C-alpha cells in the first residue's frame, strides 16, 4: 500500500519543478571523463525521454549505449533527477576527470543532504552505481561487454547501490557504509 502525504498548507500546491541532469561518460588518456547537461522537465514529459535527448543519443539504438537513472537531490527549490549515459556520443567535447575518491556526505543522520554537492561528486556516485549494476544487471552487463575500455574504467569504482561506500577499497571496505543516501 502506498500512502501519499501532504504537508499542512500544501494541498493546493501544483508540485515541485524538476530538472533532468545527464552525466555523460567517456574514456580519455586512460581516465574516465565526464560532462554534464541539464534541462527543465516540461509538464507531462517523461524524464527518460529528456535524458535520452540531453545525452545526444537521438534515434541511435547502439547496443553499447546505456542510460540509467542514478540519483536525485533537492537543489534550488527543485528536484534534480540524475542520469548517467555512456558512451558519450561526443567523446571529444570538453570533459573533466571522474576522481575515484569524490564523495558528498551529510553530517546529520536525520538530514542527510550534504552541505555541498559538486559535479564530480555526482559523477563519482553514478560510477559507483554503474559498477554495482555491471555486476548484477544482465542488461547493463551486455552493454558493458560492447565497450570494454570504458567499463574497465567504471569498474575501478567501489560498487554502490545508493548512498556511499568508502572510497578506498581494502579489508572490509564493502561493509563500511555512510548513513543516508546523500542524494
């Protein structure tokens, strides 16, 4: 059973505006690279369709292409739905490196939103999620098999379902998790 609760005084509110953000991944000089595109989600539009458009996939149905929703956050009075898309159809576009150790954590267990969320934090979070899916989702694994160089770079990340696993792998690393999702 799903119960939808309305905060007092918000019954007539039309909703919170949403943005769709797409993190596009590529390989460059032996590192995992990313760039981001973001746009407002129109009323009645599906976020998957906007993510596909922002990624630049067009009518492309390449079996190596993948788009996946990885997180959401509340920022500037809007919900930001984040997708990761790969491979970037414009790998020569200006990109940033995705650092293995980028993290964003909230300090309060009852208010898990971090004070600051940088684009590299969002990209690293998406890569941890993809590393998990590569090991557990046959659709993702099939796409990964067609882009081995790119996915070898993704697999350097400690797999994460949601939230955050410690950045440095080591004994017991998979068991150490941070409280809250942070996204």
